């Protein structure tokens, strides 16, 4: 094999590292690794629907959603072309493509457009970090604590009170001063607030009035002696895009309209009335376990399930997981970056369109030679002719005479010479002698 021929050889292999399944395509010129974190995957089936070669298949989602430890999506490695469609449109970032070699620039491919960003209205406060169900938000305060600029003054006298109607439980005062205690609670879809009460420990308070100055809601009133100027509240909020599912819990609790949220899809989530009576709201919980937005809950009557529609990203994972087909998801819009004009632009447009229509076109195979299977022939009974025994006996006698004549040396010599007249004469003599 020549060097040029060898350079075109491509091998594919699969490896497993913890919860990551690594699919590899390797040649001596380049390599691609498709990294699939199956624990991150929710089984929405977006990748399965857009795959142009049908290389992906959805696993047993009903069993996975109720406890089976298995990858929600399976791949036929031989069919995969490593085109990155699945990577670019995974709404929960369960797929990553790493490549080395000469490949087109990433900006030549469209991708799902989705984000959570904090705008200039952000104070910042502690609410978004505390409520995020995916631990995707990190808050770093950059202003000093009270003890750093005004150490506790023992036996100080004064008064402090809090207006609970104004307080939004932002938690800034608790971060600044140890005299404030935030009582945490478990957020739910119907009540994503991570705190339920703010308590003041007056034994730890020296009535410095600084908390009054930093409270963004003017909810704290203090009578006391101010030791210095209060610091300006400052900090940085970071959103981990790899963890964030764009559920909108942060937006739901933010009191300052500081969250800019773009969801990957727009659409509608609806419950099927004819099926909802079959829902085992207490025992199944498949939709609870699989939903990346954590929007499902059981109402007070405890009979069925319900959802907070505003939190839905319309990925469809719950539809795949539900054993009773209780819910339906309809997408009306896909948020994505621009599709550049390129030879594969139509393929991308078709892939994105399939997320709305639930239909996926595949490459035109009309020029492929197809051989239809020949149907089995119908059995036909053959009727054999009747045998005339006397005729068969006469033919056998003639054959015996002919065989004896052909074994005669002189006759065979005459036949070999090939002279027609001589052959006729020889045959006549044999007939006259009764040998034919």
C-alpha cells in the first residue's frame, strides 16, 4: 500500500471513561472524538431526529427514567460521519466534539442558540445561585464583610428592625454581616424561592447602621452609631453553560429583572386528558427524574401531575419517558445561529426543520441500484406422459443392436473417415445381416 493510499485509511473505535462514551474517527491526517456524557443526557431525542445517517437510536427511556443505568442514546459507529449535527443541537450539552487536523471552521456550522446572562440590572444578590437546580450559577461577592471594616463593638446599644413587606430575601445583608441568618428551604417548581425567612441575631449586632445602607430595598432600619461608610455592593455572577439547561428558575426568582434568558425552543406543553387518569403520580415519577427544567409537581390533591409551563424548554424528554403518554410537546420555533451559504446548507435547514415537523428527510438514494427480491414461484404439479411399455422394449432392442454395431472395428473406421456414401453402405450391410 502506498503512502497516499495509507493516508486515506480511516478507522473508528469506541472507548468508555466513567460516564463518557468516546466515539473516535482516526486517520494519519486527522482525528475526531465525539464525547457523549450519558449521565448528562436526558433522552430528549433531538439528536436522533436530526441525524442525517440514522446513526443514533433512542434507548429504553421509560426504564432509564425510572432507574435503569443505561445510555439514553445508542450509536451505530459505522453509520456516523462525525458531522457534529448532534453536538450543535444538543440542548443540555451532553455531546462534545474534539478534533485535530484540517477541518472547516466551526462558525461555518449553525448551532442551537440559547443562553442565560446577567444584565446591568444585576445587584448582585444570592437568589439565582441558591435556586439553580443544576448548580450552574456561581456568585462571587467582591465587597468586604462587616468584620473587615468595622469589627464587632461589644455592649453597643441601639435598635434594629426589618420591614418584611419590603425584604425580598436577596441575602446581601447575610453575606455582609453575621448578625443576619437566612433560613434556607428546598425550592420547588411552584415556589423556586430558596429562602423562607431572614432572622436577626441581635446578640451579634452592634447597630453600626451599615446594613441599612447596603440594603437595596430599604428594608432595614437601624438606630446606632455609624463607624464608617458602607461599602458598595459588588460581585460577579458566572453561568456555567455546560451545566445550564435554560430552565428559567433564576429568572423566576430574580427581583431585579436582571436575567436575560433565551431558550432553545419555543412551543407548547400539554397534558392529554384521556391519558392523565393513568398517571401514577406517587409511584412513577419518570417525568420528574428526566426533566432538565424540573418543572413537574404533584398538586395538593395528590391525584395526578402538573407542570409550570414557563419553565419548559420543550425538549420532549418527558414525552419519551412517560409510560402512559400523558404529555405532548409541540415546538413552534428553534433558536439557532445563522445558516451560512455552503454545500451542506440545505441539509442543515432540513435537520432544523425536522425539530418542528417531526419528520426528517435523508439523503437521496434514487441513484442507488436496488434489486427487488424475486417472489417465490408458485408450485406447479407436472403431469408426466404415459409410457408405452411395448414401444420402450422395441427401442431398447434397437439401442442394443446399435451399440454392438458401433463397437465393430470396421464400422468405426468407416465412421471416422467421414465419407457419407461409405457410411450408408456400411449401415446397409449391417441391416441386411440383421445387426441393425
